[in-house]
């Protein structure tokens, strides 16, 4: 009978030891799983952030390239409106008849006295 009791005690301790080792392995695997899951989440978040940045930069590039393609037209328009020499060439010149040209007098001249020219008789 001693053998039966010794065998049952050995089996009980073996079972407890096996249970402890399996539990430790399970807890270790669970920790690894949680850490890898967190790492995967951070990698996915970084990936989503980078994709959003690429999307933004592509939109910005297309916007700036359309602006740049329009810019020479805008520069020509602004240069013509700012430069009086070019503006006078672009504005349709007025055709004055001989009579109208003679009647037209400047209101004041630099260095003259008074508001207008005075005729000396």
C-alpha cells in the first residue's frame, strides 16, 4: 500500500508542477501577444499618418502646380496694369482731330504762375 500512496503523491506534484509551467508559459505568451499587438497598432497608426501626409502633399502639389501654370498669365496682366508704358500701348489710343487738339490745353504747367496759361496780348 505504500506504493499506491507514493505514486498518487508523485502524480499530484507532477500535475501541479506541469500546471505551473503551463500557466507560466501561457502568461509569457500573453505578454508577448499584448506587446506585439500594441506594436502593430502603433505601426498601423504611423502608416495611416504617413498615408494622410502623402495624400495632403499630393493635393498640395497639384494645387501649387495649377497656380504655377496660371502664374505667367497673372504676371503678364499685373505687369501691364502696373507699367504705364505698357498700359498706354494696350489702351486704345484716342484719335483727336486737329481742332480738338488745339482746344485742349493743360490745366497747369510746372513753373508757371496761376492755375492756367495766360495769353499775353
